[in-house]
């Protein structure tokens, strides 16, 4: 896995899951699918991991077990969701979910990068041009570069560290910390939580329909959600559920689940149509999260542009204020 994911790499991952889904839907075995993808992978960097994946499958490991033996190639969330798909017999549906997830992420990232291009140019132009008059007067190139790099290097370092911290390949403790911080950000925190609940709903519906026990299904669905907070909360449920408590009661008392989820889940449990309810929850939460993420991708560049305009305006006002202040002092002399 590369250090930072780009839109192209996200699209390659989406294509990988799309091809796996298409091949398995056509009745091709996972062994044959891996062999075909090795010859024509979505990206050349996938060829070696796919060869190792094929080796593990040949040795008798399941698909999710084989993936877990390739550390760093795919996020834990992907493997957990694939494991749920294997258990429920709906691996093709999991491939489709993952393909759509990465394709949407790639589109949002491309849109954000395109919208940030003009503010990016304005910021660099302002940083480069501000100390230029001093360079013109003194000819001190070293002082000019020191001033410019003294601003750019810390900014680039901060952006790089933020992007690196948000990657999904870190350990459980780090992801839990990032999740807590992310929930403090308006819109983004809610969208990420709804995405996790949508994945949980999809995995839970597949597992229950496949006849997996409700306790095991909840544990596996929590892992597939990709949310450390959900996994931690649901990990405490088995003793209570084994003692006879209904899952709807545990959901109702858990702060990780919004009221709409708890209400619909309880209705589905009582009516005996829990599978249909979970499908509706998945669609509802997925659509809400996607809409918020698209709005966020549009507004972040706009807010940055507004901040740049305000900063430039402040510098202009400060300059003229100081200029007229100096003139006023001279005149008073």
C-alpha cells in the first residue's frame, strides 16, 4: 500500500473489486478470478499481491484469510466486510459495495483537488510575492528564500501529516483517535458515522439472512463497519444477549446508534422483517452520508478561498494603515 492514496489508486481499487464481483457473478471461482487478474490487473502494483493471494488460496485458506496474510495491501475494513460476505454467501454483493465505495471516494477526492487548484495558486502567489519588494530593494536572495520556505515548508508538512494520519492502514487505537477527532468536525463526523452504520446494516442483513446466529452476526457486522467505536460498544453485548436481552434493547441503550436506527430496527425485529428493515437502513444511511460528503467536498475549497481573500484583505488594510500612519507621524514632525 502506498503512503498516501490518490484518486487514481482509489479508482484502481474500485476496479479490482468490480472485476472480482463480475467474475464471481459469472460463476468463475476465486482461484480462476485471481489467475485472470494476475494476467491483466487493474494496476501493475497489484500483480505481486495477487500472486501471493493465489498461493494462499491454493494452500486451502479462505479468501478473507488469504487477504489477512497480505498486511498493508488492503484495509482491515475491506477484509472484515469480505469475511462477512464469505460467511453469508454474498461475496458478490460485498465486492459491489466496496467497488462503489472506492469509486465514490475517488470522485470526491478528484472534485476536491480540482476545486482547490485556484486557491492553491492564490496562496502560493501571495507567499511568493509578499517578500518580493524586499528582495528587489536589497537583492538578498537568501533572506527571500528563507522567508518563503519558512512559510511553505511547515504548511506542506502539516498537510502531509494530516493526510497520513487519516489513512486507514493504522492500528485500532490510532483509528479510534482519528474517529473521535473526526466526529468533532461538522458534517464530516456525521457522514462518517452514517457510512459506518450503513456498512453495518448491509453486513448484518447478509449474515442474518444466511442463518448466522444473531450474536455472531452483530460481532462480524461491527468489524465490517470499520468503526472502532461501534466495534468496542458491540463487543460488550454478547453476555447481555446470551442472558435473554433483545438486540433492539441493546441498540436503544447504545449512544452509537441514532434514534432513527434504533426505532426502525425495533420495528423490524417485532414484525419479523428485520432483513427488509436493514436493507432500507443501509440505503437511507448510505444516501445521507454520500450527500453530506459531496456537499463537504464542494464547500471546503470555497471556505479556503474565502479565508485567503480575507487574509489578503487584512494584509492590504494593514499595509495602508501603516503607510498613512507613517505619513501622519511625518506631518506632525
